[in-house]
């Protein structure tokens, strides 16, 4: 018997295809400091981790990290929003989920999340957004998912989380919530989907 109350989404790779945006964003920072463009491994790391962690990964020396952080924080993210591609079934799914389910976001993004929601017309679609700014520890720590459960006063079995990375899998497992793997069959999950439209059948909102 499925007893889900809240459907939560990761941002990068689930709500949006953000590979090109992330690559352009971090390459701009690297270029400013005369460093080569990201390697595929660095790009994969930045896709899953927070901006602070990604900058530390790209600039491991203390002084260069501090300089890169200062430059990043004064950069506008606006030029990179156009590189983000919204999942085509995201808004229709969110519209169908209400009022039966509450909706949330749990992301390792930090200070760019509010702008993304505004610029892509997603205001009002989510009941709660938890970014890396809102918790002491980002994914794979379960803090973001635990905050969602506490906010809605639900048990872990009532939270369904859609993610695409190992960090998402680890966080969901640690929170004892129910994991949906998005476009990644290598993960351990209760459900596997390749389109958000498939959630309509899982949640009986088709």
C-alpha cells in the first residue's frame, strides 16, 4: 500500500538538464584565473556537489580557493540560466500532484536556487524548497530530507524523493525515505523512471 504524502525533487539533472549551465559557469571562473576548462571528471563532480565544494575541488590551494570564491560570489548567475533546460513534463506533473500531494525540492544548490525558481516561472509550484544554504550538511547527508519530513510532519515512508546521482541515493537511504532513480539505472532505488511523466502512474495522478 503506497502511502506517500510528499514528493520531493532534486534540481540538477531532474528538474533541469544543467550540465551545460554548470560547465559554462565554472569554466567562466576557471578562465578568469587563467586555468584550463573543466575535465569530464570535474564536471561530473560539480553536477552533484555544492558550489563551495566544487570551487574547492577546482581550486584546492587555500589562497586560490579564497580568490575563486570571492569572484564567484560577485558573479551574476543570470547569464547561465538560459543554458538550463527544464524537464518538459515538470510543470504538468507538479500541477497534477496538487492537491493530493505536497511538493518540495532538496538540492545541493545554494544561492542560485531562488533565481532559478523565479526565472523559470516555478513560483507557487513547491510547498518547500531546501537548498544547501538551509542545512548544516549537504547531500549525501540526509539533513535536507529530514528537514522536509519534519516540516510536513510525516514519516520517512511517506516521502518520495526523485534524484539522479549517488549522493541522492545515499541521502535518501540515510533518511530511510523512498527513492526514485531518474535516468540512472546504476542506482539502488524503489522506482526507476526516464521521464517525469512516468511519475503520474506511480502516484496515480494520470
